[in-house]
């Protein structure tokens, strides 16, 4: 998922996205579909029983959300770190358009959600429609092939990376109900030790893995969501020199996270049992806020902020891109899914609002995925016909 040439797959690349990116999106969608069908089938009790199976004092769902998802956040952190150092976010000239677009694409959905859910129990979910699911979005891009210019693919990937930074900050700052100061102190001490290992040039992987486990436990005990430990660990991972721990970890984590952790997360969290009175359920504030935030807020925020940045000469459009294509990418930015579901679980816990927020995420993500693909496909096909007619 990163741009480094040592990897078989690239997140931000001038090359056309490979079938693996499309496969990851398809696998994620299939896992969500299985969860939905299972949770609304005659075997729905088995679905709930499976994810509430006790494992070392936790439920199996807890193991997935607090344990396995730490690996997802570690990989996200490593990718963000790489893009900040050597990739699409390494200079303001490169980062201006996706960063400004990401900021607009987070603020506008949050505002729309808040307007819809203001004064209700659903108001805590304002962060749900803020994130873009990079696996799904790039999967759609991969399926469209050469109808999407390379510069636009880079823009979408960089925007999603910038979006991830914002989502991690939102989780850490606004979805942490209480903090244990002693545990937080231990977390800081362990992180400091990890940074010292980095500064001393330690290029062996196992000390970072062992201390990373200690860091995870300390962060978990602190009250901050344990998955944030993955992001903190990524900061301390050495990224340069002959013994490049970052490259090794990314190579090891890439396939297990993409094809294992993320689909399992979808299977564990996408199973919403729909009530018999579906019409009334779909009008709940959490459903409307999440879906409106993704369908309208994301493209309005991304495209509006990008247009303003170009107009003010802060940034410029990618090569071979026009505003119709940018609109298509802005619409694809409304595919929230993985991170949106994750934030929903933090915002609502076991409350009845959780299922409503999840349904809103499904509706918004499916709508924007189809609409974005349609816009980009039509614009790309028209551009291809024009190129043929003038050749």
C-alpha cells in the first residue's frame, strides 16, 4: 500500500493500480455482505454468539477491534510516515491539494451530521462520516483502469492518507472518555525508549515488536483506544539506513492486514439486524447524519476546498485532471466504511444508535462508490473517445 519500490503493491504510484487493489475492495465488500446477510438470516443468533465468544476475558469482537485493528493502524501509521518523508505529502507543493481537500472533506460532513443529529442521542457520532476508506476507494479506481489518470489516483491516495491523519487525531482527542495518568506515563516512557532505540540506530526488528506489545498494553490501560498504539509505534520505527525496519514491517503486515484483518473487522462489525419497521429506522438521525455526511458532505467538502485552493493559487490540479474528474474523486471520498465503522463503535459502544450509524455508513458508502465510479467512468470514456477522434 505504500509507494516504495521494494513492495509488490503500491499505494501511491504512477503505474495503474493492480488487480490486488481491486481484490482488497471486493473482499471487504464481500465480508460486509456476508455479515449483513448472516445477521438478518434465521441463524442471526449464531452471528451474535460468535462475536461475543469469550477469549481471555474479552469478547471475540473486542479482540478484533482492540487487538487486530492495532495492526491496521500500525500499517496506516507506517504509510503516513513514508508519504510524509518521501512520498506525496513530503512537500507543501505536493501535499497542498490533497491536504486542503482532506480538511474540507472532514469538516463539512461533521457539520452536516451535527445539524441533522443536533439535540439527539445520535449527536456523539459526528466523527462517523469524516473518514475515507482507502481500500474501497482505490479498489474502485483499480476497476476503472486507465480511464482515471495517474495524477488523479495519486491525488485520491494522498487525500486518503491525509484523511487518515485527521481520523487518528479525532479518535485520540474526542473519542477517549477517560484517561489513566499513570498508564499514560508508562505509555510515554515506553514510546521514549522506542524513540531512543531509533536514535541509536538499532535496526533489529524484535525490540520494536516486544516494546510495541508493552506500549499497546499501556495505551489500553490508559483509556485511550488501544489501536492508537499502532500509530505511536509507527513513529518510532526506523525508516532509513541499511537495516530498514519500516520496509520489513510493511512487507510483513501488508497482506495479512489487507486480506485478513480488515475483512475480519468488516465481518465482525457490519452485521446489523434490521428491524421490521425499516422505514422508521432509516429516518433515525444517526442513519441520516452518516449517509448525508458521506454522500453530500464529502464531495462538497473535498471539491469545494480543492477549488478554493486552486483559485487562491495555493495548489494546482493534477496532470490530465479536470473538475469533472475531481468531482468523481470527491464522490469516491464518501466511501467511509472501515474507519467510519470503527469511529461508530467508539462513539456509540453498545447503544442502539450503533446499528443506525452503521446503516448510514452502508448507505453512504454504497451510494458514493457507485456514483463516483459512474462519473469517473463516463468522463474517462468520453475523454478516450475524444482522443481517438483527434488522433
